[in-house]
C-alpha cells in the first residue's frame, strides 16, 4: 500500500491530509537516508576499487620488474657461460703450448748436455795433444 492504512481511516479531512503528508515526509526521509547510505557505500567501494587498481598496478610492475631482472640474470648467466667456455678453450690452448714448450726445453737440455759432453771430450783431447 502506498500509505499506512491507519493514517487515512480516522479523523477529519485535515487530519487525513496531515497524516498523508507526514507519511510522505517520512517516506521521503527514509529514501533520502537510503540514498545517503547508498552514496557512502558507493564512495567506499570506489575508494576500495582505486586501492585495488593501485595494488594491481604495483603487482604488475613488480612482475614486470621481476621478469626484467630474471631476463637480465639469464642474459648475464649466458654471457658468463660463454666467457667460461672461452676461458676453458684458452686454458687448453695454453696448456698445449706449455706442453710443447716443455718438450722443446727437454730436447734443448738434452742437446745442450750432449754438446757439453762433446766439448769436454774435445777439450780433453786438445789437452792431451798439447801435452804430447
């Protein structure tokens, strides 16, 4: 019913009009209060939505930043792996060169020792011939 039934049943026409106006004012006040409550809830929801959007942006930024850091670390790791591989190759090359030089040095020492031995023999022969 649009108005409470008791407001229009009892009393004079003036009383009935006053009762209807009072009921209208009461309804208007209830609607106004409900609208105010709705607006407050709407503002709280908007604030919550803004906060959630900000949090979402922060999370997306962190994910993006984390992804950037991860890809940067992957890139650095790849670079280090390549550097390590190159260093291993260089090390093996130097080791081969070192082994080669060791062999050459051993050969040189052997030849020098042989030469020194021959020089001693020659010196002794010369001394013997000089003594004769």
